[in-house]
C-alpha cells in the first residue's frame, strides 16, 4: 500500500513476532510471553495491564 500508514504496517515484523508468540502460548504450543503469563498468574486482564 503505497503511502499507507498504520501502526501494524510500520513494524510489521514485530507485530508478526508478538502475535505468533501470543497465539502459540494461548494454544499451549509454547510458553506464554512473560507479561501475559504474569498477568494471568495475578488474575489481571492482560489487555489492560501495564
């Protein structure tokens, strides 16, 4: 997309890496990423955690 701009396009590689790690962890195929794992352990919603 020539001239297009969106946060997910600026750093597409990072988005893919983060998404792959999270989905793999949620499916039990790999460990959850640290911040997500800690939020679940503490009973917090990972989407609203620091």
